[in-house]
C-alpha cells in the first residue's frame, strides 16, 4: 500500500531493513502504470513522468517505511507482502490498519500536511513496493488532469476503508468482529502473526485464539450490516 493488475480493493513510508533501486527494471514501471491505468487512462506525459521517477523498494519483515518524526516524502504501491500502520499508547502498539497487495501505502496521519509523521508504518512480511516521490505526485496533479481524477478515486477508496475500520472497532461482539474481518479480508489472518490481527480488532490475543478455536466446530455467520 503490493502483479496481477486489479482494481485496488482498498487504499490507504530509512532504515537498514530496506533497499532501493532508483533505476530499476522496466517491469516496475509497467506495474505502477498498469495499476493507475486500470483506474483511468494515463496520458503520454503522465506515463513518461511516472516511468522516469518511480523506484523499487524491498523491505524485510519487521522493517519500517515510516516512524514518528519523519516527513512524507514518497507514496508506495504494495506489490507483494503485508504492511501495517500502528501507534504506541502507554507502551502498547495499537494496529490501526492492515494493507495487502495492490494497495497504496503512505503515512495517513500527515498526508497533505507539512508536518512530522505520528505513526509507524511497518512490513509484517517481506514486502516489495514501488515508490514515487511526493513532489512528483504534486507535479502530476498540476500538469496532467487525469492524475487528479485518479487521486480522487484513491482518496474515496481510502475514506471507505477508514469508515470500515471505524465500524468494525465499534462492533460489541468479539465473535462478530472476527467474522467480519475474515469476510472482508479473506486469507489475511493466515498470512500474519495473530497478534497483529488481535490488535487491529481491539481484543486480547487469547480472545482471538479462543474465537478461532470455537469457529472450527461452531461457525458463526455475520449478522452485522454490510
């Protein structure tokens, strides 16, 4: 937020754990262009600017894209892997979002603001991303009108994702939270350590393990609103 090109499901960045290549292979350009072109056709000028400035990042499991105190410099397309955003509260890590492949990754807390990041953005599997400098994004908005439309689509989808996160956090039943999570994100819970899913759902790890064990013999269908 990482290729089979899909319309993104949901949208929502050094350290020694990540490596980059500012002039990577042409395939990384094609992946980013195809991702954006699937939303709206790109002009030749936009395609040239994107191709000339995108770069690849490989992030090890546990590596960080953003930490508090950093400024937003890049946007990333997640090609492979899972990335989470979290904050610390009284020494506890609170996972606020989880992104998989074909989603855009940035620091949401200071998006569009000239201020320091307030959250951690961390890979919880090995991850490969395609980056684009924020200043190039601003240049695209100013010179290529179709990219502003694409940006609007991404922002709308990110807003829907934020609404879903707000809703799931307010479901009073832990069982219902779990069912909605696995229905909305099929397979994700089996890709990452359970502690991150438990943190995202606002429950203790022991509670999540108990629910999963119970669901094996007594499956529960979600009754919450779609």
